[in-house]
């Protein structure tokens, strides 16, 4: 101890919280959304649970193979029929088969498919082949040996359903071909059933049309009798009407009356125009009789007036020359008077003639108007007569046309009923199949493997979702505000490789790995832990360390032993204190014998500290303080002032104190001791420690006000967690050798 007296004495400092560092010592994967990949995350989950996935795939494939090999072979026989368009040979009967409005060819073909799958055809085929007594079709699945004439309705329904379960009808795409497939374990039965079903379908189609035609014929015969009576009745009514009104040729009579009315109308129009012209002349002549000659265009009257004017001029000249008594003047005066009398008489005759012409025109107009009115009355009477006659004639012609049309339909229906024509044609008869179609063993196995893979991946995702344990250092750092000091990989012993189910390392194995295999990856991981602890409270490393966990079995004792060995390899004195008085494990881990002295006897005063301390022979700088015999009250001893004095004395004698304590969640021993040390290292077992347990342990330590140096992720399995990449390095020979966890050669 003299060579270490130059070290500064340890000073108790107030406890302070350890601020979480930005990154852990070992980063197993990128953090943040930029480096996160959902596909990679799912892939890692599948790799982690690969044995569960492979187990599900194997189980499902095995079950499928067993079922496929045990399944009885099934044969399929296929018959093909062509369904022509529903066009009857007698085109006048097309309305019988055309169907409802909106009828389409696709609907017709689908209807034929449904007919082939109907219960009527199924039962007819079953009876024809005698399948009601065969195994697989009879009620209960086995033949009873009985053949009742009329099976009960329930049994018949079961037989039909069983038969229909073997029938598959498919409409071939873009064609009028229909495939009728029947599967059975008997190839002969499969062929016979397919052919029988197609034949029954063809017979059904023919009988349906024949019955429909006969039914239509009977209906038309009844309608024909009724129409015949109507035709006779309407014809008799028309004849009686013509006889009553003496109608011989109604068409000629109608033409004569209409032509006469048209002629009278034209004459009336001419008479009205003539009367208006003569009325105008009469009114002009009456108002100005001096202009009668011009108005009437009378040449004689015009000549007399011209002659009168000439004589009147001569008379005026002679009167002025000779006087009134001169004979020439008297003669001229007599001639003028005589001529004036002639003019008056002629003018009177002209006016009388104009009046007579006007009166004659008016009389003619009245006569023509009366004639036209009378003719209109006659035309109206004739029209009324023709309306009734046309109604009787139209009724007679309509009934006669219906009668003739229905009579023609009846002749066509009678002819069509005698024709055995069908639009169903058998293209390929079903042949006896030579090879089974089911089971397809390789196909079933392949599909089952695919289904098993999907189920296995689903199971893996469900297991991962339900697993609430800590998986990686990133999980620890995201959950609590404490850095991951180191990641300790799971030991891979040869015993484990040989199939041992216990995951705990062998006695004397991992607990002293730093001493026994200093170049291994485990030893290197513990040295990483040592370095992280020494740098956790720089510039002065912590002197007293407490190693604990949330639950037992997480590797705190192994961590304490290897950490103490690693610290002693620095050449400084280190003491390993077993503060777990309930289930001590330090001596067992170091393969040391119990001597009855330990921490419990020191605290109780039975032994001194020097008597209890034991130096390791193969590790000169390492001392061990066992827990000693189990006391009845470990918590009281640990919380006593003597415990503080013992630790204070150990601080003065050793450079580092490593205390192995009890789990935090079970007892309070670790919480009591944590207040007496410089820092606490919390051990977390990968894949075992629950998140809630770790969070609760962290809260207990925070509530106690102690300094949490960080966590140690123990028993980390890179292969199981899906991380493939560089983990660490260790010395091997003269140089570094990298270990890639998850590869086949590790």
C-alpha cells in the first residue's frame, strides 16, 4: 500500500445527478428518424424470431403434407356443351322465346349456368345413376343399403347438396361454351355423372320449349275462337248499318257530294263578285245620271249626247244671228228638244237596265247561298253517317287482322311443336379421367410453406409487440436518463452449442473471464465498462461503486467480479465487497471456500476487517470481503453506523471499492447501501429485464438521491437481437481480430 500513499485522499462530495450523455459507449444502430428504417426494423425482428418463424413454417408444411398424403385422390371429368343464341327456327314465334325487355345474351348464358346447377337436374341425375345409395351421397355419408321410393324431404335435400358439391359449372370466357365438371374419387362415376347431367340438361331444355309451345298453342286456339266470334259480329253490324241507310258504294257517294259542294261554293263566290260589281255601277249611275253613258259604256247614248251638243251649238249660233222666230232657228230648236227627249228616254232605259242587272245578281247570289247552305247540311249528314260506318268498318277490319295473325301463329306453333330442335349441342363428352386432380402434394406443400411463413412472420411481430423487455442499449437510454456504460455479450460456450438448455454460464466460467481469457470479447467488454466508469466522473474517478439490478439473475455478481478484476489490473488495490447477505454469490463465483468471516460478522463485531478480508492468490491487487453468514436482519446491519465506518476504513486502504448488492425491487438493502457509495451501476439483462422494472428501479435510486453512473446491458445476443456488424475487438496473437456477431462462423 505504500506505493499508493501519494494519491490524494478520498473526499466525500455531495451526491449529484449524472447527466445523460449524448451517446453510449457502443451504438448498436442509428438514432433518430433519419437513420430509422421500418423495413430494416421488421427484417431485424424476423431475424431475431427466425426460429419461431421457421418452426411455424415447418409445422404448417408438415401438416399439409400429412393431410395431402392421406387424402384420397379425386378425379375430374369434364363435358363441354355449346349454347346457341335463343333464336327459334320459326321466326314468327320469336316473341315466345325472346324473353322480357332488356334481355341480354350474358344474362341468358348465366341463366343456363344456373339451370345446370339447379336442384331439379341434380335430383334427376342422382336418380338416374342411383347415387342416393352410394357412399358420399347418402345421408350420413354412407350407403344404408335401402332404396326408398320417396325419400324424406330432408334426406333428399342432403343428397342434392352432396351431389351439387361435386359439380362445377364454368362459362368459358368470350364464348358460348359451358364446361360441366364433376369430381369424384371414382373416375368412372365422374365421367358418367358429367355426361348424365349434360343429357338431362339438354332434355330439360327441349321439354321446356315443347311444353311452352303447346301451352301457347292451346291459349291461341282459345283466343282464336273468341276473335272469330268478334269478327262475325262486327261484320254483321256493318252490313245491317249499310242496309238501313241504303249505302251501296259509300266512297263514290262521298266523292259526288263533296264535288257538288265545291262547285256551288265556287259559283257562289263568282255570283258575289258579280253582284258587288253591278251594285257599284248602279250606285254610281243613280247618284249621277248625267254620267250614265260613261258608266254604262252605252254608245248610242254617247252619240245622242254628242249630236245634241252639236245641234245645241248650231241653235245658239242661229238664235244669235236670226232671232227666235226665224224658221231655221225654230227648226233647230225643235230638233234640239226632240233630241233631248231621246236622250232622256235612252238614259232612263240605261238606268233601268243597270238596276235590273243588279237585282238579277242579288237574286242569283241569294239562290246560290241557299244552295250552298243546303249542301253543307247534306254533307254534315253524310259525315255523321260515314263516322259510324267507318267505326264499324274499322272494328271489322281490326278483328279480321287479329284473327288472321293469330291463325298464322297457331299454324306456326303447331308446326314448331312437332320439331325436335334445340339450341344445346354437346361438343365434348366427358371421358374417364386417368390422373387425379387432387391432392396436388407439391403445390399444397408450397402453399402451406407460404401460409406458414405469413403466420410465422405475424407470430414474430406479435411476440415482438408483446415483449416488453429491454433489447438494446438504445432502449435503456431512451427509457431512463442514464448512459449505457457497456454492452456485455452473451457467453458462447461449447456446452451451449451442444444444445444445453440452461443459458447460465458454467461455474468458474464467465465470472472470471477477465482473468482466464483476457483476449476474449467478453474480457474486452468488461474493460470497456472499466474505462467508462473511470471516465464517468472525470477528472476524478469514483472510488466506491455499487453494482445492482432490478431483479435477480441479471448478472450483477458476474459484473461485479469482472469489474473488480479489471480495476485491479491497473495495478491499484481493489476490494470486492459482497453486500448481498441474503443470497451471496461472490465466493461461489470465485470458487473460494467459506471460512465463517465476512461483512455480516464485521458489522456485528464478531470479526475484525482484517480477519474478514481475503486476498486473491492469482490476482495480487484484489481483495474480497465476503458477505459472511446470513444474519436475521441484513437491512438493519447495512443501515447501521458500523457500515459507514467499515466503508470509510476500506476507502482509506483501497483505491476502488466494488460492492455487489441485492436487487432493488425485492429488498431495500441496495437502496440503503447506495447512499454510502460514490455511484451506482445498474445491470440490465438483454431480453429479460422488463421496461417497467427498470423504470421502477431507476425511480427508486433517484428517490434515494444517489448518483447513477450508468447501466450495463448484460447477456446481449447480437444474433438474437438481429444486429449484424462490428461489435468489438480483442487481442488474438499479435494483432486485433474483429468479431461479427450473427455470422455463421462465430
